[in-house]
């Protein structure tokens, strides 16, 4: 049960403990306050007393859990939690899926995804995660006024994999767009089948550690391949290994250089990656 809650709420063990504690203490507080308020009335315990008590507790509960969540550091979680409950009660549309884009370089794919979903009410690009100071994707994020998170290797692999920050931004889905680090198991476990990657070749060929960017195109040309393309796949604990979602192809002509092939691949990436994201999330672009 606890593992299901961790995955549903995108939190680690400590955050789950704090959230459950907030629920418990908030419930106790609103129960106490409800009884205290009724003690100032002349009502005797009976059907009317119970009915008013239930109404008081229902009204007090959101306030109490928000108050308790502040010292526990879980205010943002409960604020969003209560908003979602309100939307369900009122029948409003489901809140937008919040995406984090992980990128290491110039960010051309990230930029295309941002542009595609900029006016969408169903998707929000909520965070840009980068492992390289000065990367072009950070400038794109600044221009688009999207929050950024600059990560360092030790915490990513030996710490909490920045799960706390992802939870604070209420991230639902992760898109890797030229992100060169392997995703740690801690992150994969919290986002099962909710992390995807795009690789500039037709997997399972020309994948794995060290196969990125120009190195992939050089290998394809050196092998005299007549065709290359892109592979969009789910991310697991092995480089370029997760289940394939989509592949698109292009010709490799005799006189193609790695630079020319890269341009062909970029066209495929920009055309198909946003489309696949929209299809996976079952939303209109």
C-alpha cells in the first residue's frame, strides 16, 4: 500500500511519512476544534449534534491540514491536493499534466516541445532540469519563464535523485531531450512508465553508453547503413533499453556526413517527439 502511495504522489519515504503524519494530526485537530466549538452551545449530544459536528469537521479539515503541513514542509503538496479535490467536486477539468524536461545541451528538442504545448490547457512544461552550467536549454527556459533545476552528479546518483524538488513542482511526467546522464533507479521507481527518451538511431542498434550525438551518426555511416532514424522509448535502468514506443526513419545517402545525417534526424525529432508525448498522455496538442 505504501509503495502505491509513493508512486501515486511521487514522493520518497520521508515525504510519505510527513504526509501521513499531516493527515493524522490535521484530522485530530479538526475533530478537537469541532467538539470545542460545539461545547460553547447548549446542544445535547444527539442526531442534531452529530450532524453539525460532521459539517464543522468537514469545513475545518482543509484549514487544519494546511496549518499542520507548514511546519512539516508539505504545504505545497496539500495545497495542490486540496485543489484537485475541489476540481473533482465541482466537476472542473482535470488539472494539466506537469512535465519536467531533462536536457544537457542546446535544447532544440526541448524548445520544440515547449512551443508545441505553450497554449495547451492539458499540459504544462513545469520544470527544466539540466546537468550542465551554461547549457543553451537554460537560456530557453529563462526566455519562456520556466523554472529550472541545475543538478549535480553526487546527489543525483547517491542522494535522493532530486525527488523532493520534482515533488515540489508536482511533476507527473518526465521527458528526456538530449539528457546525457543515465537515469538512476530511485527516479525510475518513482515514475514507472512515466519517463521517456528519444535516441538518434534505430535501437537496438547504435545505443548504449557513449552513443550520443555525432558519435551515433559516425557509427551509422561507418557501418554503411542505408537507413537511420529516431527511437522514442520508455526509460529503464539500462542505457537505451526500455520498451520502444515509436520509430521514425530516414535514408542515409552515400555522400552523407555526420552533420548532414544529424540534420535529417533533427527533422524527425522535432516532427514526432511532441506528437508521441501528446499521444501517450492522451491529450490534444
